[in-house]
C-alpha cells in the first residue's frame, strides 16, 4: 500500500467543499427566485461538478490524507471520484426535459444531487469507519428525497418510502457491523483494523458480515436488492438514471477499499462472502429480467447482474482484480447513461412511456436512436467487440488468475442467459410492427446517447487510457 502523507491543509477536500458550499448557495438562490429558477440552477450545478472535477485533477499528487488519516486522496479515489462526478453531471443534463415539465420545476432537485454527490466523494475517500458512515448517510439521505421528488405521483412517493425504510434498516446493520469491528479491534481506522485483524475471530467475522450487508444494499447486490426494481420503476426516469450510475460507483468504491485495506489478513473469509453475493446477483439478474415488460424494471435487474460481475474482480482480491473492477464500473456507467438517455427519450405527445412494447419498430421511425440503443443492449449483453465484452473479459481473467475458475464459468453462463432479454429488445426495435412514433429527442439526450455509443463502439480500438488509469488507481490501494 502506498505511503500516506497526512497534510495539515484542506486542499484534498477542495472538491467536497466546492460541492457542499455551492449546493447551499444554490439553495438560497432557489429560495429567493422561486421554482422558475430550476433551469438556471441546473446549469450552475453542472458547472460546480465540473469545477470539482478540475480541482480534483489539479490538486495534490500522490497519496495524501487529512484528519489523521480518516480522509485519503489517492489514485484510486481520484479515478472513482471523476467517474461519480461525470455520472452526476450527465444525469442533471439529461434531467432538463423533466425539470421543464409542468409541476416539476423543482430547484431542489439539482441541489439534492450535489449534496448526494458530496457524500459519494467523501465515501470514496473514507479510510475509517466513522468517515465511511458519514459519507454513506450524506449520500443516502439526499437519495431518499430524490426518489420521491415527483410528489404528485403515487408510484414515485411509494418508491421513496420503500427506499427510505429499507435504507434505514441497512444503515442500522452497517452501523452495528462497524461497532462490532471497533469492539473487537479497538480502532476505527482501516490501517489499524488491518493490523489488529490478522488472525480474525468469530466476533470480527460477524462484524464483517453486517458491514457487507450495508455495502450490498447500496450496490443492489443479492440478497439486499429488493428495493431496486420498485424504486427504478417508480422514480422518474432521470432519477432512475442517477440511481443506476453515480451511487453505484461510490458503493463499489467503498466495498473494494474497505475489503482490501481493512481486512487483508482475513481475505479468505470475506472472499467467500463476495463469491456468494456475486453468483447470487448474476443469477437473479439473469433469470428475473426475462419476464419483464417495463424497460426500467428490466434495467434494475440488469444493474443487479452487473454489480455481480463487478464483484467477481473484488473476489479475486488482487491488484489485477481491483483494476478489472475499475474498468468494469467505468464501462458500466457509460452503458447505463447511454441506455437511460434513450429511455428518457421514449416520449409521446401525451407523456413518457416505459413499456418495452413501445419500442416496437423503432428502427423504422427513429433509426439513429434504435441503432445506439441497440449498441447499448449488445454491449450490456457482452457481445464483442463492444466495450461491455471487454469489461466482462477483464473480470473473468482476474478471477481465473486468482484460481476462481468456477466463479468465472458461472459468470459466463449467466451472461449468456442474460443476453436473451437484451437481444429481445433489439428484436422488438428491428422486427416488430412500428408503434406510434416518439416525439423528437432533446439535443442533450441525443448528445449523451451518441457520445456514450461511440465510446462503447470505439473502446476496442483504443482502450489504453482507461485501462492504464485503472491500473495506476488499483496499485495505489496495495
């Protein structure tokens, strides 16, 4: 693991300070100007996210820490923070149409995304149990409100309530796990836990299990996935796009950091848990999505399966495994944002539609939209030479190199099964009789769909920038 230098300045915290202070300023602006300010506040929120990214890239190099090692900024954190900031900024960009609808001009929406993103950045850099819990709660409390942002929609408010109740339960389990770990090791810092937990023990294992319950809930991993399909379906489409991208990055980030840096001495124990969760998530995501007719609900099961594939790399427990997780989550975010750009664009004059049957004949009414959505589906299915194929290839190779051949084989089999429902969407778009035509896509949605589509198509030609960045980020953890 890289040497951590504890610095007295707050410069490593600059991105979080920009977002938190900016969110409070935008909240005051919205209160003064009223609901008509939603569009301008969205633009300013995107600018703040870009500024936070710039501060991150121009900040101190190497591995630095503040608050006596509680908050660490290293290559791993920089990589994932940029990914989370990108997901949040693109989500706000895709929400412009939603915020422009009558009754939805809520300036609080981009402010809540900024506050949730602040929690994500803090969570990604958390290097002790207290910072971890604070980051989780700051991220989650805003997410509960965002899920129910469409107050006049029964489905949206129900989604928010379900997420809140189950989220509170998972937070309690996470905190209980943290207290057990502290009780049996006498420290809350990951480095201190790693020294104290060399030989394990039944109490420490119990604490680890409860800690992993909280992690699994946040990344929608089986068996703590039950909120995902209902919340994805009930929340407005731009909100679902946010849930499927940036929070998943933060959840995977802390899952990997805590496992690798706090519990290296009992890796054999937590690897068993991760292997079980990965297999269960891949299997449920592959089989449960087959009968879905709502595309957002299908994407929920797709997200569950994708988190299972990402956890294959963590199960390997090696630098190569962590690198494969980073490559996978980056490609997953691009595929997910592209797919949701098309889903948000599924609008008719009377309003948005969400059924897979509404995509019938899309290739004849909107060929460009059908092509890029088809690219996303094939990539999610793992069809070569698209980016999704290489994402799965990296995690499977990492598992094989670590001796987890059975896990890799199960991953391949579930990927083949899951390809059925992705390909069926393409079949619906290209071979069924056309459904009524959608209204023209807004320019920002078209931009996101095209850019992510080109990334997915061209990744095989020039993968070096992403792979090299992920390799350097993974090495900073070991």
